[in-house]
């Protein structure tokens, strides 16, 4: 049995699932040396077991729009691995959602959650429902119909979903209300809840803040910091907004943001005031990013589907933080970033960089952190929300933020230590995969063949 054999098996078992195969390949390549050192892991087929969801649910979601038209969507929950804790991972509402996308996200989530040091297993879910252009009432009706089925499969001790693309505070509110009504209980079954009803302070900010804390740790290894660094950010949703906010706090300059229509390039830098405008535009008015360029008279570049690269990544900068979606940085983009002297790429999104692009970055000495390490601050703070819910207590912003800083520092050290131990010093990808894998593998080994 070799890593190639396992990858072949994954390909056979999951045809038409390119995203899942991509995530599997990345992890198999990194962790194979661990299995060679521990033949018992091979005999117990631990890696193959991790690659097979413990349970995968697909269900019909039927709902009525404001005009009384009936719509049918697909809902899913992938319960990937529960060796170290209840399933935990977000819900994504986006037309691009497929079983492949959710399986890749759930698989990544296993290792990410293990890295946080908080006992959480891996899961992910969502729907091909598109919240864009829907009224609040329509989003509410969809969320209620979705939870009508999902409620049978989750609980605060079994599976605790959160937000992801297309699922923010509004959707979590509707989903929580529906769950409470169906189950007749008030428990912390979802995270990312409102502050007045069980949510944790700093959860909204956590993924973006954590990403920049992680980047700061990486830069400190080279006696540098984010201060005065020019940064490219993609996306303009939850992760992007708070990554930009923390870059500004720490004295860096963020010059881009994007949505699925295109990106803005504000060479003067996104200031606190401009960021407040962006938050209001995206979170309250649900508008398009072009409005930012119109208001602040900066460049707007429409996204051209025919382009074989994204011109956002051709802008000269020190650091790049992809915070939109998977596979948004390809080989060409990586070459452009390298050509412009990029020092660091930190993933805020999940798997935004293709395998070829990662290899180009690493080969050219760009510091690179995989999302499972650098965006883990979101789920870690969800873990803190669960702890506060179990304890029936509420921590202050300062307390949660201090824990987040500590968790990101620990993940950073854990990655570096594992990478060094396996002969790849400074390789955060290998370090994150190995450290996450080892923790889950040991738990599965102890729990027997189940
Ligand atoms: P949001 O829905 O808040 O924002 C997503 C942003 O990315 C929007 O600007 C959206 O533009 C853009 N986007 C989404 N899909 C595409 C696409 N196919 N092409 C171009 N642009 C796109 O999501 P989040 O900020 O929560 O999530 C962003 C990424 O971070 C995802 O990969 C997610 O899995 C990851 N992540 C999120 C965490 C969290 O706590 N929220 C935790 C860890 C990871 P538009 O508005 O036009 O759709």
C-alpha cells in the first residue's frame, strides 16, 4: 500500500468530485511519511477511514418565494469525522455547492479543528440555494425549510454547524429560531449566534483577525511584521472585512477587495472609514463592490470569466490574503505574485490556492500558510462559543481576543515543530497536515475499528 494507491482509491470511489480529490491529494502527499514511520496506521487504514465520511445526508428543501412560486433546492450535511469531538463546521449557501465541495471542506475541517486544540470533529454542510437577490423573508423561509430536515441530524453534543459563504448573522438567526421551535430547547446548536442570545464576542471578527495574527507570527520568524506592508485581499465578506480591519490596526496597507463581479484597487489604501462603508455596503445594503470604486474614485476591474488568471494577483504587494473561495489563485497568478516579489501568502479562504500554485510559491521562498492553519481562528472561536454555552457564561472581548491570539500562536508553533520533525522546516502546509493528522489518527487508533 502506498500514497498513490490510496489516492487511486479515492479517485475511483469519488468520480466527478474534483475538489475533494484535490484536497485528498494534498493531505495524502504531506502525511505519507507519517504512515511510513507508523506502519500500524497503515494496517488500521486510518487515512482511508478519514477519507470516507462517517455519514453524509442529502435532502430536499422546498420553499415558497414572495410571489408564491415553489422552489426546490438540495440541502446537505457531511459528518466527516468525530474522533476528537462533535462534528463542527460551517454551512455554505451558494449555487456552486455540490457534494464534492462539501466533502473537501469537511475533510479539511478535520485537520483544522484538530490544530485548534479544542475537541471538535470535522463536518460541513449547506445548499445550492443562492441568497443573492432574495428578500429577507425569502431567506427566512428557506432557512426554516432547510432546518426542518437538518434538525433531525444535529444537536449541541452531536454536530454544531456555523456560517460560511452565504451564511452570516442573518441566516444563523433564522436557522437557530427554526431549530429552537422544532426541538423546543435553547442550546448552543449553532455558533456565530447574536451576542444577546448565546453568541461569543469576537466570533464575527475571529477568522479575519486570526488570519492576520497568524501572518504576523510567520513574519516574526523573519524578524519582520505586517506594519507598512502592502497587502492584497480578495473577497469582501466576513473573512475579508476583518482581515482588512486587522491589517489596518497593525499598520499595514490593504489595497484590494473583491466580489464575484470584480475587484477594486485602492492604491491609497483602505482606511477605517472606507472599511465602514464597505461593511455597510456588503452586510446591510447587500450591494456590489463597484460602488466602493464609484464612491472613492479608485480602480474597478470587472471579473472576466475568459481570463486564465485573476489580475488582482498581478498587483505588486508584500502579502496576499485570498479570502473569497476555493481555487482563486492558480499557477499563473502564483507566477505573477512571485515576479512582483511577494513575501507571504496567507489563506483566509479554504483551499483558495491550487496545488501547482502552492508549489510555485514554496519553491520561490514565499512564506505560505494553508487555510486549515491560518483561517482556524474562526472555528476556534466557535469552540470558545460552545464552551461559554456549556458553562452558561460570557467572556469579554478582551478575554476572547487574548485566547484567539494564543490559539493562533500555538497553531503556528505546532505547524513549525511538525514540519521540522519531518524534515521540511518552514513548510506550514506539511506541518499543518501532519500535526492535524497525528492528533486524529491517535484518537482513532485508541477508539478501535469503528
Ligand atoms: P462571505 O459569504 O461572507 O463572503 C464571500 C466573499 O467571497 C464575497 O465577497 C463573495 O462575493 C466572494 N465569492 C464567493 N464565491 C465566489 C466566487 N465563486 N467567485 C468570486 N467571488 C466569490 O463568506 P466568508 O467570508 O465567510 O468566507 C470566505 C471564505 O473563507 C470561504 O472559503 C470560507 O469557506 C472561508 N472561511 C470562512 C470562515 C468564517 O468564519 N466565515 C472560517 C474559515 C474559512 P459575492 O458577494 O459576489 O458572492
